[in-house]
């Protein structure tokens, strides 16, 4: 198992290429099941979760060829699902990645049946799939839960319907969009998620021939087609990676250009960072990040569905606030168990008190390096940020979490002056 060894105290200087978004690439890959003509995806990040989805699609009968391109620009995946030979997504693959449930909608829409393992909970809290199932039922699918699997039937095909989500769900919105693209008639999705990844999926589906209106708003209309065709689509830049590296630059007092970043996708986070004393300036190639003030300023934040402050940046922001003057109250409203990075940050000297769904962070002069343990994807990168700014050496263990969502993080940071190496645990 790998770990990262970091010697802190070196400001990041230079440029960091922003990879394609994991949270966009995974549903886009699942969308490859919708067409017998194939789908070509560009700017796909090199991540463990991408490898897991690749394995799942191959299990279902798809042919996938990957072509590496210029460093920093991701891979090109050619997905050919001419024949779907298997409609079962097995537990051994689904347990590695919750996003595997995204094949449910495409399989039912294309084959009239799907059997997908229930993904269960995860380290940051339960994320039930009931809204995914509700969406398919609204389009005429029959659902059975048996032996830990979701078994969905629509032998005569899906039919357009009205889907009104009681709460916003990105994954359920994506599953509904993909299924509706091959359903007979028009589907309306109310209280739809509005994330950039939703718009990216819509643009890809439109390129494949789907008729979609309203993506990026809370009301999406989709007119189903009998079949979809081939298209080539480039994955949108990762807004969470953008926010993460912006905070890394700010925390170390650096000066970094995030190449390919779209600041418009993290407006709420950018506004909070500016309040905290960080300058973000759009450039021709992306965004430049510097620290405006000598010391960061404590700012309160609450996570919310897009366009609010992303829950996927909460752990990194907590790490950032440990270096600020004054206090910051960070409130988590999306997941019920997403402060597991706090005990590890406290091992580094952070002054943080958790009260229910909020963490009170009082800034200190400087964190101290220490051995720490990653518990989930975003927690792991928050510990990397802390290590970059800390005095002395930090060892981040169990970074397989990190590899699920950050493409070559040690190489990107190392190219900007960070003293960071990957090594095998002894």
C-alpha cells in the first residue's frame, strides 16, 4: 500500500494542469451503454475509479480502448457497446465504487432489464439509491430488491414520465437523464441537480442525438429517441480539483496558475476564498491563485447543493482555516459523517471542535508534521494540504482513497516546488 511523505513549508510556485472531472467522466462512461455506435471521450482522468468503471463496462460486454495523450490532458477512451452481453453489475465491482449504480438507467433503457448490486453505505455516510429507483419507476420500470441486488424490468421499454425528486440528487438525476434519452415520449425531471457535471452529461447526450432542454436548471425536459449515435465529447475540467489546488496555493502562500480551470464552476467557493484573503484571477489558460493578505482570514461556510459551497471541498477548507487568523465555523449539510479528517488534523496541532454538523476551527500559527491516516477521498487530500503547510514531515497513509479522485497529485504538486514523494508502506 502506498503513502505520501511530505516536507512542509515550501510555497507552491508554477502551474498545475486541471484534469477532467471524475464526477463527470463516470456518468459519461455509463452513457456509452446507450448507443450501439460507440462513444469517444476525451480528457478522461487517470484514476482508480475510472479503472473500476472500465472493468464494469467490460463485464457488461463493452469494448474499451484507452489512448494516452499529452501529459496533463488525460486519456481518450473509445467505448464500443455494440452488444451488451450481460445485464448484471456484480457486487465485487460495485462495492469498490458507488458510481457503478449509474449503469442501471442505461441498461434498463437499452436492454429492458438490469441487475445491479446495492452499493451499501460509505465512510462519509449513507447515500441510498431510492431516488434512482423512483426515477425508473416513474418511467414504467418494475423494481425488485433481492439478495442484495436491484433487479429492474421494463420488457416493453421505458416510457416518458414526470419525475419529481423530493431532494436533490446528482446521481439520480444522471440516471434519469440517461434512461429518458431512450424512453418513448417526453420525460420531465423536477428538482433536478444543477451541477456542471449534469450539463456536461446533457451536452454529450445531445451530441449522441438526444433532445434535452433545461440542463443546468432544476427542470429538465427530455424527448426520448429510439436509438442514439456516436459522438466525441471532452470531459469538463474538475471543479473540485480546481478548488483543492487553489486552497493548496493559498495555504502555502504560493502563486499558481491552474491551467484549464473554469472559475465559473466554483463561484461560491471562489467568493469564500476571496473573503479569506485569496486572489483568484482569470487568465487566458485558466486561473491564477495568490494570497492577498499576509495571513488568511477566518470565514464561516456552509455546504449546500450546487451552486452552493461544495461538500467535496469542505475537508480542504477546514484544513485551510487551520492557518487563518480568528475562527471559522464550517457546517456540513449534505453528509452526516464528513468530519473524519478532523482527528487527523488535530494530530498535527489543529484547534478544531466538532459540534454535531459543525466544526469550529480556530487558526494557529502553524501545523506540525505528523503521521496521519486518510479515511476517504476528500479527507485524504485535506491532509496533503495540511502537510504542505506544516512544519516538518507529514506521512499520509492509506492514499488509495486519494488515487480514486486525484490524478498524479504528487507529480502536479512536486512540479510546483512541493517536497512530496510517493513510497510503499513498510
